[in-house]
């Protein structure tokens, strides 16, 4: 009896998933439930190969205190009003660092990466750079291949060196599936261990999925389990990480845990009722402000 029920339940689940997968091009219902394509470890391996070929950046800034423009959850389809505002504000700010951060969910569905890139092209034309990490929406519909071909590695680090001799370390983690996976987690500890005595003023980690889930706004999509959260929180504390930047839930949150600041930033999406981008003010301390764009 139980075996028959179990088989029937599996068939029903398969039918429901098949129906859900055909219900709309903007939501990858199967992808929300589980990863059917590259695993986190497989994506990490590709990112490491990219890093071996291209190396890791050192960014030089002309002042000891600098601003880092940060955006997340842009979800571009064919509307880019807020993204265009972000690019315009960033390029007009003479105190902004020559780099900015994007915490994932660049697009909302399939086929929009080129459209997104057209609208951030002025940044590269001005000699500045955007550092990206992948979000769960960037992985839906088997889009990692396209993301990787256009943006490259999603797991990497870069250093910032200031005119006065300060150094800050930025680490991008790929959390689009709600986990680092085994290999990326080991890489992270190796990097932190290797860098711990090199005199960094700040270590800033940036990623998409947040580590502390405080509501049900994202349902089951790419959320960290408690065991991994505790493990990473301990790791960040042991190696004196200053701040962890996150997106995903479209609303800001500030959590202090074991002397590490976990800052979740707002969405920049056009269709979101109150969209913001974030400016980090990095000096001997790290401050931040949220800029409303609609």
C-alpha cells in the first residue's frame, strides 16, 4: 500500500513539475526547486579556470577614503530606468572608486543579458569596471553558460590599494543555488588564510543570496541551510571579515553577528515600488547610504 502510494505520489509530482515548467517564460519553476544543470562545484571549477587564465585584479584609488557604488536585483527585461539612473549617478560622482559592485539577478528571464550590457556600456567606456556575482535568476533556464561567456568568473577576489598605502580585499562568492558547495567553501578558507597577515584594512565579501533568512519572501529559492550559515559565520569571524554584502530579498537588513556586519541591500528593479542602490563609504570605517531612485 505504501509503495503504491509512493509511486503515485512521484508520478503526480512529476506531472505537476512538467505542467509548471510550461506555464511561463519568466519563471523557471523547475529551477526554483532544484538545480538541473551545472552544480555549484562545477560552476566553481569553471570560475577557477577563468581565474587561472585572467588572473586577479589590483585596483588603485587616488584617495584613502572612497565610495563604492553597489546595485543588486536589477531584473532587467526591457525596462532600464533605474539601471540608467545608477550608471549616470555613478559616472557623475568624482569621489566614486573606479569600480562598482553588482550582487546578482541582473535579468528577469531569458535573452536579456545583451540588453543589460548595452546599458552599462558607458561604465566601461569611461575606464571603470563593474564586478559581478551571479544570482539565482541568472542561473534559471540554464543561463549559466551565457552568463559565464559574458561576465566570466563568479568566484574571485581583487585588492584595492589607496594612495596612502591602505589595502582592502574584496571577495566575490557565488551563491546562486543557496550554497557555496564543498570546493568553493574550501577555496574561501584558503584565500582568507593566505591573506590574513598581509595588512588589509578591510575584507569585504559580496554575494547574492543572504545568509540570515528572516522572512518567507523568497520561499524556498536558494536559501542557505543553518549548518552552512553557522560554518561560514564562524569562518568570517575567525579571519576578521569586516562586511558581507548580500541581495536576493529586495529589501535592506542589517545584522551584526560575531563582530561581522551583514548588510543586505535593496533591489534596483524598475517594477519594485521603492528601488534603491547603495553607496559604501570605505575609509578607516565602513559607512553606507541608500539612494532612492523612484
